[in-house]
């Protein structure tokens, strides 16, 4: 993951010192988008949140490397990892996006990003903006 992608990821996830549900119907989150082991009432400091995000990123990288079988440019790698971090490894690896990517359809895989904007069947403005930014970086 490039340094600029790390910054992009934490800015996209925002920071919460308390465990929250960012969007109705979403999962409990803390720090910079950490979900694993988060319980209601949990709190975290910014340095610990960043350390936790880095640890989480390593897990997502490992999972992504298991399911992506084609070479990626740095931009593609960064986008796919940020996307996986946001939607979860299982959702990423089982997605049409990953299937298109592994079939060598890079353009089609990038276009799939724009489909991942809904929570409980409704588009979320922040996700629409985020996915467009990811798409633009992916096709660059």
C-alpha cells in the first residue's frame, strides 16, 4: 500500500474515538474503520486507531493477495486494497469486481467499483463520492 493510499484510506474512513455505527444498518466501527472485535462503548486514541488500521490493512492485504491472481499497477493495488478494507475481504473476493479483475478485465473491474454505493439497498452520498474517486484512480 502506498503512503498516499494509506492517507486516502484513513481520510475516507474518518476517525471516531467511540464505537459507532457510521450509517444505519452498517457494522459497529471505531478509529479509522476498524470493525473486528468492536463492542458498544469501546473508545480509542488516534495513535492506537492508526496502529490498528495498519494492522487491519496487513490482514486485508494478505486476503487480497490470496484472491487476486493478476498483476496490478500501484494505483490498482491501492484502490483494490482500500475497497477491500471498506467492504470486507469476503465481499471483495466473492465479488464480480474480483472475477473481472482475475479475468484480465481491468476496465470492467474498475467500473464495478461504482456499483458498491448502497447500504440497505439505498445509495449513500459518501459512498458515491468515494467510489467515483476510487474509480478515477483505478483507471488512471
